[in-house]
C-alpha cells in the first residue's frame, strides 16, 4: 500500500511575508540619493565679494566707445590679462558701451588690474563630531548659534547636544581683488573707480578673477562711495 505524500506549498501571502524585510534596504536606497542631494546643496556656497565704487554719472553716458588696457603699462598685455580683459569688455558691451578699434578712437579708457595679497592664517569653528555619552533623545533643535548638519544640529533641552563641543581649526586664505578705473580718453580724468575683493582658500586666478569682474558690474555703476556685499549664485 503506497503511502500518499501530501506536499503543502506556501501560499503567496507567506512568501510575501518573508520578503518584507528586504524592502528596508530598498527604501534606504531610494532615500540615499535624496540625502546626497541635500548634502551637496549644503556644500554649494555662493560666491561673495565686497564691491566699492566711485563714479561721476555725467561721464558714464551709455553709447560711448572704450578700450581695455592694463592698469600698469609696464606689465604688458599677457595672455592671462587678455582672458580677463575679454570679460571686462563683454560686461561693458552688455551695459551699452561700444568697443573701439584702438585707444585713439575711444571715448573712454578702461584700466584693469587683478591679483592676490599675502596669505593670512585664520581660525574657525565647526560642530564636534563625537556623540554625547548620553546618546540622543528628542527632536532636532535648530536655533541661533547652532550650525546645520544635514539640516539640523540635534539638541535636546534635557540631554543637551548630541555632538561634542565645537572644534577649533586653522586654515589659510588668500585675499583677491579686481580693480577697474575708467577715464576719459581726453584728459585721462577718471569717471569710474571700482574694486571687488574676496577671500579664497585656493589662490586660483582662473576661478576667482572672473567672478570678481562680474561682481564689479552688478547694478553698474552702483551707488558712488558705497561698499556693497555682492552675492553671485554658485555655477555648479
């Protein structure tokens, strides 16, 4: 007599139940790009410069012709200078001026210079990276004096900060500038004087000088005698 063997197959519901734990990594994988995007957004710092300008409005009438020359005639017109001078020309044209074929044909002479100052040692602070011995309980707290870390620095009014004390660190920055003086071709009397300044961790002229040139022309010619903090969006 043959014994009958009964094979019991798992129902789809049971198999589905076994697959439930696998959904957690999938959910994390979906959230990971969002976290990375938030981190990149936090790291994208807009460019800022202090811009000071003086001008005589009657001498800056649009439609006049101009040429761009080095402020220091002994320096000559290097390839580097020509790179940034082309951006000065482009900004002046956008403001309604015309580029002349030569200095003898120009109404205005724009003298341009740029450079870096000596490095400066600085001190800064950042949130501590060690967890409190108590751990963290409660909601994130964001308030004056707290540095953002992924949007919030964890703080509980009873337990205190989830991080250790702020860390002090040192770094070196380099002051950079771009300067533009515009004078009448006849008499060489200045009708515009502008200077844009910033600080950077890396003394890369190709990354900083073009941005300083753009800062010089924000709301050109600006309020005479005013030093303004100009913010340009990140280019990335």
